[in-house]
């Protein structure tokens, strides 16, 4: 085996220029693939993080009917049974955030709009998304407050400011009429346009009184200590809950439309990567083919001297593997400092592109992901390609006829 490795390594450097050109093609292709995947994965991670923090959380406990029919009538009791369950899994759950969410007509003197009313526990809500950092006017809610916190976009649509009084009218729990007059005590700039234009906050106690839903919430958000264990924790909690009354949904189930859109986008990326790896494959194949044509007489001479075909086949296979793996390793090592830099200093966009991204509620930057899977995956793909291409010279060595090679 040592002989095979030695011969393969020496043969590579008999034609240094060809070897370096082949390894360079793999090197640049791997760097491009890693950068592209890192940028795409970073954008997706940032998008999911924003939606999880401002909207769904990593998992939610709900009434069994609420997900299919999100009505205030399907608000669940937030009683001792639920509190005890959360307490039993305290080591795995970082914190919980109760919410009571429904819709109501919001009116000022000149404008009326249907919007989402969200009752929150101010102290726990800050653990999830730290909304107090996004206050642009007035102040954030405190426990016991009876005022409202308007999203900036909604406040602009209504023409309302801090200190103004607005009227809420809607349907409460089990058909009760929900109506009230509330003062605006703060305005918050949410990062997602749909939420920013259609959301107002009040304390959980005030929302329960407004909708006539005492001790009820529409969802209880649970944030696990380790987000990667979300699915496992959800399954464990489901085993302890009464499935006739309660259900637990993870963020993947709550953001199905977003994930489907991401999968569609990733399919386009996969096509581009396939094209890139086809280029790598043809580059390696061209090098291997040229090497075989140039060395047919050499192979015939080695067979005549008694070298076994399996040894020569192993040498040719390792030559292909060395070139591809060497280019891949250099590509990964070259990509690491680039990814590290952009991970800590993401590219900041300007102009119309920045405005377009900002309209969707995201900071106009191109974040990069430093997930090790991105590096491992590229190494794996190139390794598979090199093994497949490396089988070609093995096949040719075993099929080579000595008399034909000498001609």
C-alpha cells in the first residue's frame, strides 16, 4: 500500500503544470460553492430567526382546534395543568411566553382598520424579542397597564400618536361583544411589514378582559434551551398532554409557507451547483483522459516487466483522488478566513436593493453562515465525484491490451 501511495504521489508531479491547473479548478469551484451556500444559508437563518422572535417562537402549545380555525373561541385555558407541565420540563425550556391573539376593528376620528390585537405578558415578551429596544415614541408596556402599544406602520395608517385615544370593537370569547376605548402609550417599530402595519399590543390581563376570555390564551410559546432539540422536546411534551384538548406545533409547522418558498429557492440553487460540479467533473475527467492517452506505452512496459494490473489501477485511482481532495482541502482552507470575515462583518447593501429588502422588514445586509455542514457537504460532493471519475482509469487499466498500447 505504501508503494501505491508513493508512486501515485510522484506521478502527480511529473507534470506539475497539469496537476496544479486541475487542483486550481477544484480550488476555485469549492470556494465559490462554499461562499454561495454560506450566503444563502445565512440569509435563511436570519429570516427564520426574525420570524421566530417576532411571531411564532420555536414551538407553541395551543387548543387542539386553534391551528385549523384560529378563533378566539378556541383559546385554551392557561391553568395549573399547563403550568405544572412546563415546570416539569424546566431544564429543557428556557422560558415561556403566553399570548392572547385575535382581531378587532380599530378606529380613530377619521380612520377605521381591522388589525390584530395581541395580549402579552410584558416581562416575558421582552425575553423573546426585546421589543423595548424598538420603541420609537412613548414607552413599552408594564404589568397592569391599560394602554396600548401600536406598531409604527399601524400608527401611521391611523394617524395616531402617543396620548391619543382609539376605539376597539370586535367579537370576544363565545360571541361576547368586545369594545373599549384605550390610550396609546407607545409606538414600536416592528421588523416585519405585515406585522408592523396590522398589530397592536396590550397587556395579557387587559386583553383577557377585553375579549372576555379570563385565564385563557390562544398560544403559549415555548423557547427550548437548545433550539436544535425543538422537535424532540415537542414530542416529549405531547406525551404528557391531553391530546383531546391540547396540541403542540413547532416553528416548521407554523411557518409552512415560508419553508416551502425556501425549498423552491434552494432548488434553483441546487441547479446552479449541479452545473458548477459538472464543470469540475469534466475538468477532472479531461485530466484523467489525457493522462491515460499519454501513458499507454508506459503502462504496457510496466505490464511487460511484471507489474500487476490491480497495483497500477490503484496508482491511477489515487492520482485522481489526490488532485480532487487536494483542491478541495485548499478550497476549504481558503474559504474559512473569507467566511469568518463576512460572518462578523456582513455585506451592507445600498440603493434600491437595500430599500427593497428593508420593505420586507429585514436589515439590508447579506449575512453569512459559519455552519460546519457547509464545509463538510462540499468536501463530500467533490469526494463522490472524484471516486466516480477515478473508476474510469481503473476500468481502462484492466481493459488495456499490451499489444495495442505498443502500437
